C-alpha cells in the first residue's frame, strides 16, 4: 500500500546540509501495523511527515496505493491526504473551545458529507470509544488519556485507510498509554493500516512489524 524508494530529506545549515533521512526504502502492506523506532533525532517524525504528506521538501519516490505522490502537485497531494490518511499526534491537537462531539465532527465539515451522516459518524465513534458521556465537555475537562482517545476517534471519523500515529502515548501514564495501544491493536485487527512512531520497546512490539531509524538510515528491527 505504501512504497518509498530512496527517499531523502535534508535541511540547509551554514556549512552545507544536515540529513535527517538517507536513502529510505520502505514497503508497508495494507492492514499492517508498523512500528518505527529509534533514538531522538533519528528521523522518525520526519519520516512520518513524509508519509502523511505534511512535508513536500524531500527527494525520492513515494507511492500510496499505487499513486505516485512524488509527481503529484500540491492539490493532488492534499486530496490523497484527505482521502486516505488519519493522524494521531502526541499532544492531541484538539480545538480547546469545541466540545468533544464538535472536535470529532470538524474533519467532516471539509467534505461533501450531509449533516445527518456527520452526526451518525460522531455518534458511532462516541459509542465505540465509550465517551458518549463526554460528548459535551471541552478538552480541558478531560484527562490526558480521554483526550487521546478523542484524538484517535477524530483520526478515524473520515474512515482513512492509513492511520499515522506520532508518539501517541508519549504524554500519558502507563494505564492510559496501554488503553491507546490496545485501541490501535483493535483497529489493526479490523483491517486498518497503522504506522506508529514510538520510543517505547513494549509498545513497538505490539505492532506486527518493526523498523528502526538511526541518523536517518532505516533498517528492519
């Protein structure tokens, strides 16, 4: 489903360039749960930004479901991103003055989806994640684990084929983190393709496959 060939990313510095991704070759099969590990500064988040089309300043080839992302223009990449990818961030990125239900519905407002369908999807995810009682609360009225559950639900509401999770448990205590990881495992069991970045070996092992990055170089773990 995802194929990267010789993908590289660098940034200019005074003395030349610093490389954060070097000749990355990666295949991710549909329905796989891939964990990307490595020390801080190894290029993990940079790789996830390439996969999520949040960064376009890279070289190489990237195919998503057979479509050449590397030759797509900005509008085409935006469409691919909107249609195929859901994001889960470490720090939730919920809108503080919107309720839980409104945060969930927000990604659907940018799509040609009826009000009835939007509300049905919100209700479905509230029930699935057992947060119906929280639907009218603001993010600052939730615990960290509850906020991350909402963030996972929001990533799923557009029904993406791929979920990209950047340190989804990094700001949580162990019980909350395990709840999020079990949720990701359940989504994987249902057929969702998941790529997570994590520094935690236990959580990395909960995926179906692991790769590691070191100084921008990728290898199978």
